[in-house]
């Protein structure tokens, strides 16, 4: 037995190999053995318990007769860490139910536990405090192992016994999907038709992803109630900018395939439409390709207006030429008729002259 401090181990009777450091430390130990208590009044409630370690002042520890426990306390007498004889560790709780139990002994806060299950799974389980009662096992996070040795497993995060997020061994993350097929796999076939699977939001608005064959894709906030300082984009302005763009096909330098891509050079777009280009954190430029849609819309409207004008002008020209043609044809017909009339009159005159001459000849013949 070793004691250092006033009244340290003062009630020890048959206990052996106890060590106490600090005034009143181990004061209550009577027959317990192999206890180590350090700090003012440390472990003063221990009586017959053995093989305990108590560190910290002003704590009696609640295992008066228990053995093989470790207790670490703050100077105000609050027990912060407890290690039980079965190896369970409690942080903020004196009665850890699992290998690692994080929380408080009272039900004023939620608690979390870390457990190694018989199947080999390691589960982090948490309770939830709703202000009235504590709901146990509200969420769990555990490795979903296979029964096959060395087979890849995944990390599952569960809420109310339903797996809501999975991380596969290859790093793929599934949200609402337990078998992610891509680095990020959001949703599954259980999500209803037309329902969104993801939102991306900042102070300016929200972009929503809705998978479907039509009327879907990425939709971003565009409600006029969120905007101000409206100015129309003129078609001539948009068309002029679009005509300055040069589309190219290319390969990425880091690509392992020969697949050709189509797009623009960000540096050239930046000269024409700097608001359509952003600089990434690595200093490389990115292009907002969807930002060209309003320009394209106004440019098409302008081209349509111009083409319609040309078509209308052509129709008017054709009508004018047709009218002129009819007028010319009408004049030509009148001239021909007049000529025919003139010719007929001349022929009638000639016929009359011939008739007169014939009459004179007949008269002369009769007179002979």
C-alpha cells in the first residue's frame, strides 16, 4: 500500500497493493486491492472494489464495489471517460453499452455507440433526442461486409433502419442507392417518374436535376421575382456575337481515347462574352455553355425576321412583274387587233375596186 496525502487510504483494512496520491484519495477503500487513485478525493467512494484506476479530483466514482474499471475525471468532479471491465469505453457516459459509447448518462442529449458485431461488422449507432424522449438506434453507420472472405464491402449509413447512403470499396458514393455504379450515383429506380433527384443551391438560386426522356434535365431558378434591372438582348447584338464565335473539334490532352469533342476555346469566348466564362480554383477557364441559349434564341428571331422580309419582298416583286406582264400582253393584243382591222379594211377596199372594175368590163362586153 502506498499513500501520499492527508487521509489518503485512511480506512484501508485488508486491502493490498492500493496506491493513492492526493488528499482524501481512496479514503473509502477498506478491503479492495490493486486500486490506483490520483487526485484530491479521487475514488473516495470505492470500498471493496479492486483493480480500478481513478484519475481526477473531486470524484467518488460510482463503482464502489465494482472492479477492473478505469475512470478519468475533470477537476470539478465530472466523470468524462469510463472504461468498464468488459472493455467498453464511454465518453460522456458512465455506462457504455458498446465498445465505444459517446454521449451522456442523462437523456438530455443524443448518444452514439461504436460496436463490433458478431458478423464482423463495425457499427456506429446513434440515438435521437426530440426534447421529450430518446429514440434509440435512430441512425447507424456500418461496414456492409460479405460472407465471402476478402470480398469487397461497402460503408452504409442508415436512418431508421433504412440505408440512405453507401460508399463502395472503389470510392463510388450512392445517395438513395446501395449499389452505386458511378463515382456519384444519386437515386434509384424506386424514385417516381418526374421527381427530382438532386438540388444544387447557393445564394442566387437552385438548380434541380430531374432524369426523364423529355421535359427534364437541369432546371435552374429563373423566376422573375428573383431578378431585377431587366434589359432586352437585341437580336442584332446576339447575332453579331454569335458570328464571332468559332466552334472547334478537339481532344483533351489527358484523355486515354481518341474521342473527338466539340466546343469553344474558353479564351476566345472570354473576349466576346466574358460573363460566360469562369476561372476555376486551379486557374483553368470554364465555359457556361447553356448561357448561349438566350443569344441563340434572339439571333434566330432576327434571322427569321430578315428571311420573312426577303420572302415578302420577293412576293411583292413577283406580283408587280405579273401585273406588268398582263399590261404588256393587253397592249400587244390591242395593237394586233387594230392591225388586223386595218388590214381587213384595206382588203375590203381592194375588193370593192376589183368589183367596180369587173362591173365595167362586163358592161363593155355587153355593149359590143
